[in-house]
């Protein structure tokens, strides 16, 4: 941040009388809410600090570090005494007072926008560090930032300052927020699009590597002929012979490479086994091909919907943050999974996976499907709890639409408990006692 920007921000924050709420909404982002209509977030990332308008209090995850506890305890509901820039440097200091039943606690929040030393430090009235976003010990710097240590002032800055002026700080903060959201959205889209393209490329490679069914049928016939020839010439084969030179049943010369088996009778069985395996593979090859094509189509729909997303929330619905601790049995799931807070949604990517999802759902789980349209079968797992909140079901319906359709419009999603869904055959079902949610796809 530039010096004149911090000066303008200092003047702007000086008009507020109270910090209503203080919390961390990102790894390096602190949000201060001054009243119902005014909240500012400070991004204290090293080398790329920023300040922006932050009307929403939703955080990507909850933070419970000692710094967060101290931040909420000392500044939630605290009166603002003074907002200043100590030392005339790129430092913003907010002095507060929190009145209790017996005494008043005076605390300062010092936000330092100093390049790689950027930090947020909570100080008591004597300038002793209570907590900090980043601790700095004696080995790293002469200026120690640790609880219980008096904070030394920054060395004075003698260099030139870039001139500038901000006429409307609030508008500037909102512009920063819009620019930041656009940048974050582009980064999210780019990262997830790259991952989806890798999945699609891997599946397309597997599709191209599928053998030719005609060649498999020829291979099955050849192994069957080898097996018959071996059985007809058992008396000529000795243990561990490497090849058999003879004629086939039409009198043509043929050389059969033999596997290293001690019993010649087992050689014929070996060739018949290879023949059956090749024949079965040729017979079922279309199933594997259809499975790969349907999964490719599923990820292509996700990619198209990702590119159409207009907000970070839309992206996070389809690509929620990964859970740190995954249970081992999740690796066996034969479907796509989405995490809606503490609830998990299973989505079939093709007919086979739809049947698997239906077959492995519990009676109390919620089943979702587009009304009167082909779509993925979705199972919102109840986890043994009685009722799933309506807003979670609505999010699941949104995912059902996003994974099943790419065209904009209004879609109806039927949902009911799995106990009310009867499988007729495969993934075709009949269901009763259902409700319907309308989802608009932009």
C-alpha cells in the first residue's frame, strides 16, 4: 500500500466511534465492522497488502488461534479512542477501550503495511505485545514481536513518498473489493479449469488406449486355435518346450510359442483362458467406452459451468475446499463428491454410477433429480441425523443442475428421502412423497 492511501484511510476510520466486531476472514485478512453498514478488511499478506470494503462477514473457515481469540475479546464492542499513524510511517494504529463491570481495558491494534515485515499486532496500554498475526523472534530481527515483549518502534523512513490523494475513501474501498473479487475469481477459475482439463485429458487418453474390438476378436480366435492345436499334439510337447512347430487343421505350417509350464496339458488350458479373456473384453468393451465418454461429458459440463460462473460463491459450490482428514473408505466411492459444509453430496457421472449411488444410499438420505429431464442422480447423505436443513438441500439442488445442464434457464429439481424411491431397473426409478425446488441457472 502507498503512504497517501494509509493517510486517507486513517482520516476515514477516525470518524467511527466503535468497533462492533473484529475477526479474521482469511489467513492474512482481518475484518473490522464499525456499524451495520460499514466494514473494512485489511489484507496483511507480505508484499501485497491491501484494504477493501467487506460488508459480508462470512469466512472461508473459522480461525481459533490465540491471535483470533485476543482479537475478538479485546476489540468486539470496544470504543475507538484514536486512529493514528505512529512515526509517520506506513502503520495504522487503532487505540480502543473496552469498558467492563469493574475496569476498562485499553488495547491497540497496530496494522503495519511495511513490505515483507507486514504484520498485525495487538498491544496493551503500555505498548507490550499481547498477540500478533506473525511472531518474530530474536534470531529473525532486532525488533522482537512476541507476547510479553515491549514492541520497539520501527526505524524512521527517510525516502521519498509517492504523492496522491483519495477524494472518496469509501468508493476507493469498494473499487478495491471489486478488483480483488475479480482477481480471486479469475484465479479460482484458472486453477479449477486446469484441474478439470487434466482429468479430461487423462480420460481421453484412456479412451484412445482402448483396444480395437475387431483385433480382440481375432486374438480370441487365434488363442482358441492355439489351444486346440496344442491339445492335438500333446504327445510332441515336452516339459518347458519354448515352441511347437506343426501344422494347423487346414494343413498350413504354424509355430506356437509355448508358456514355460511343466505340464503340457496346462498349456492348452492357458491358451483357452487367454481366448476367453480376449472374447469377454471384446464383448464388454462398449461398456468401458461408454463409461469413459460419460465421465468426459460430465467434466466438460463442469468446465463449461465453471467458465460461466460470475462469483466466487458459485465456484466454491462446485469446488469446495478439500477436507484435511479424509476417511479411507472415501477412496472406494464410485462417483463424484461435493462437500456442502458438514454435509456430503454424492453425484453419479453416468448411468452405472447413478445405479451405484442409488444402491449405496441409506433410507434417510435425500435423493435429488431434475424433474422430467435426464440428469445425474444425487444423494445428500444425512449422516444418521433426522433432518437436513432446507438451505443445504437448495445448495444440493443447485449442484444437481450445474452437473446436469449447461444451458441457462429455470430448472425444477425433485427431491425426497431415499426410502420413497423405488428402482425399476438400472438407474430408472419411480418415486413418491416428493417436493420440488426451482433453480435458476444464469
